[in-house]
C-alpha cells in the first residue's frame, strides 16, 4: 500500500482580489515529488564546468527522471593539495542542479577511503582538528545549496580497516566509532542546524544496528539512516529487503537507500568479499541481463516506496561502466536508454504522478487526491503554484 504517499486535500481557489473562483475547471499538474528519487550526479561536473557537449545527452535524460542527486566530496580528490579545493566546480554543479529543481547531497564529509594523503604527515590530534575544519568549511560554504550530507561513511569497518594506512582510521582507533561520529555530527549540525545529516554504511548486520543505537544514546544528531545496497553479486530479493527495513525501522528515523546497484550483465562471483577486488577488462551488458535488471529494480523500488520510513532511493551509477566497469546504469555506454530507464520513468512520472483536473464548487472549493509533491494549478483565471504535502486545507490564488 502506498496511501501514505498520497494526500487528500480540500483546496479553495480565489483570484487576486480574494473572490472565489466558482464553477471553474482547474488543471492540476505535478512538477516534482516529495519523495527523493535519486542517482549519482557525477556526470554534471564535466558538463557544467567544462561545457562538454557529449555529456548533454546524459544529463538531459537524467533530469527527465530524477529529483535528487549525489555529488562527490571525497577528500582526496576534493583537496589533493592542502588548501586547494574543488569548491568552485562543485558549487557550480550544485547550483545548476538546484536550478533544475533537484535536491543535492554531498558525499562524504568523513571517510577512511579516498582520504587526503597529505593528512598522514600530521599527528592524530591535528588530523582530528583538520577533519572538523573540513566539515565546517564545506557545510558552511555550501549552506543553502547543499543542505544534505553523508557526514560519515562506512564506520563499522573504519577502525579495523587494514588495506592501507590512512588518517581517518587512525583517529577512529583513537576516538572509537561513537566518539568520532559524535564529534563530526556535532560540528556539521552546529554549522547548519537545518541540514539533513546521514550516517551511511554498506554493513547491514547487527553491528550497524548496535552502532546506531550507541550513537543515539550518546545524543548524536542523526537525521536519517543511510543504507548502501550494491548488489553486484545478485539482487537481495524482497525477503532480505523487508528484513533489513524491519530491523532498521526500530529507530524511528527516516531511511535512505543511498547507493543502490543492480547490474545487467554477468553476476559477480559470490566468493568475492570486497567488491573492489573484482577487476575485469570489460563487463558487458546483455539483453537478458537488461530485462532482469529492469524487473529487479522495479521490485526494489516498489518495496521501498511502500515503506513509510523510506524517504529516498539513490541508484549509484547512471551510466554503465562508472564503477568497476559494471553494467550498472540506466543507460548504456553509448548513452542509449536501457529497459530499466524506461521502467523507472514510467513508475515515477506516470504511475506515481498526478496530472488531472477538477471542477470547483459554487464557493471555489475542490477536493484533490494527489501524490505528495510540488504542483502547478492552471485555469482560465491564471495559474498558481504550491506544495501538496499534508491534508490540511489550502487556499490557492490564481494570477
């Protein structure tokens, strides 16, 4: 059931003088969803900043479906040399997306992987100081453009990560998981009290539950729980999805599926423990794989959209080959649309979309049933715009 995604509202339509618009036909056109249908938005960086026209087809088709995009703030790339950042490029891309009515999230503020190598020359106290300064710089600097952040990423494994030495694992060992999480979240919240702040992890075991419980008991201001769902080794299935949702719902916090991957080619072998260890020359998409991918994505989106605590779903790769060369996108490497793209567009912009008309009564009122989101109302007397997000009565002026 998706009744919680729909509102029933009584709206009064008036003109600029306050007179009711009686017995008028009003066309109701949805312009955006309240639910966050997201995707990695990395392709907007070369398009917006470098004007690469070969990316226009990619970004145009992206915008036909998604209202929520993730931009990369990996410290090692964002600030390769201390004090020299990619702020201008990220800001330009973020403002472009915001102007397109897309909500933007920054990913991540603190992570042991893709960390800045130059941090290694400092002692742990200085590393922690610079980590907090980094959070203050980004959260304050992008406030009003990016007001959602993956504050810390993959903390369950962070203090025991042993593939290579890095500055963030060092301070996590010192502070402990909850201690580090508390400091970085407090700094982010202090810099933007209205921001949505996520903890994010691929580990959906009881260890992540225990960690979240410890953080909440310590007063960490977590806004939402981020769950990664990279499924290179096969679809989780509805049973596992519902089991994960049930366990993480006990906290009563919004749930975001932050990094979803379902592939349209050969499945990665089950014996691979770290997905990054699967290195191949090529990983082609196949017709049968594309049909499978579309069916699995549909099952996943329907399951998540039905759950009242799920607020966002982000597919990680928009185009095939983006990570691990996997056929994980909604479009192929030649930018042609895959069945998964057509299926998801039909769900978001048709089945879960409101485009209708109503007739007002003698007092200018009309009852509306609609998916929660942003709307444009058009009639012979003009038009008006408003959010429809709750069942309270509303008055719309047509100008």
